[in-house]
C-alpha cells in the first residue's frame, strides 16, 4: 500500500520561506515522476512543480525562481523549498506520485491532461502566507 505523507506547512509572513516534505512508504519507485500541486479555497487544484527522469524539473510560471523541487532517494522523500512567499501562494499543498517515468516537462503540471497519470496523492499540508 503506497502512502504519501506531506509535512512542513504552516503560517508565514510574506517574504518568508518554508520547506515541504513528502515521505513515501510502500513506494519503491521514488525515481518515478513526482510532483507538487496546490489548491486555494474556491479554486481548482493546480500544478506547482514536477521532477522527472534525470532530475529534470518544471515549474509553474507563478513560482519560478522562488520554489525548488528535489528528492532524496535514500530517504524516499520529495521536497519543495519555497522562498519569497507571497499571499497568493496560500493553499493546501499536495504531493503526487506516478507509476512510471516522465520527462519532467511542464505538461506534467497540467492536471486537465495528466490527472490519471498520478496514481497516488498525499493528504495535503496547509500553507498560509499573510501579507
């Protein structure tokens, strides 16, 4: 049984930083495609960052140069370092895992195209940024 557990969320002032973690259990393929998604109240869930084969990464335009996705295979953990946080970054953040490799291209952030590609989702961790 694959389980993804996010942690690291919290409340922070604008300009601050947080690091989210997503620890996988029962998932022997940490090198497969994994991503971070977020959902603000009243809005659709959207892609934030994805990491694929060869550690290729893609980011939503709104978080480029501020967020960094990475993974530690030995710890079976996916990270999202978030710097220079803005109020519009507020939302529930979810990690997702696929059961296949991917290029890490930006289209893997488009849930309308790849929702079924991600087989496992965490329960989410709340990020609140106050201005």
